[in-house]
């Protein structure tokens, strides 16, 4: 899709790696992205960036359960929502 060893891609990846690989606190780039997202969606007041789809669906389930105080969730048959122990 992007080719093999494209110079622009290698330079961008190297630049980001030189800034560190700490994932528990937001980076300057993540903060910039979050502000950009919030600026384009006035009804939103918070952004939470996730590393994986599994992390995103698990967080969504936990938030829904905490907000509604209900344990059950709706799943659509034939659709993949990820494999999480939280669903069982």
C-alpha cells in the first residue's frame, strides 16, 4: 500500500521513535490530535485515544455498564465485537 522502505515513511517513524515509546501518558502529538478532534466536534468535551480495537470495545462496554448500571449489553448476531472476557 505504501511501498517497501519508502524514505518518507522511514523518516517519520524514526522521528517519532526518537521522541520515546512511553505509552502511559499522552504525547504532544496525541494532545494535538485530541484538540483537532474536539475542535471539529463541538458536542464532544473529551477524547480517549486507544491503541487497539479490543481496548476500545472493552472500554465502551465498561462505560456503558457504569453509566446505565446494567450488566447486559446488546450484541448483533453475525457481527464481530471482539473476544473479551467481559462479555461472558
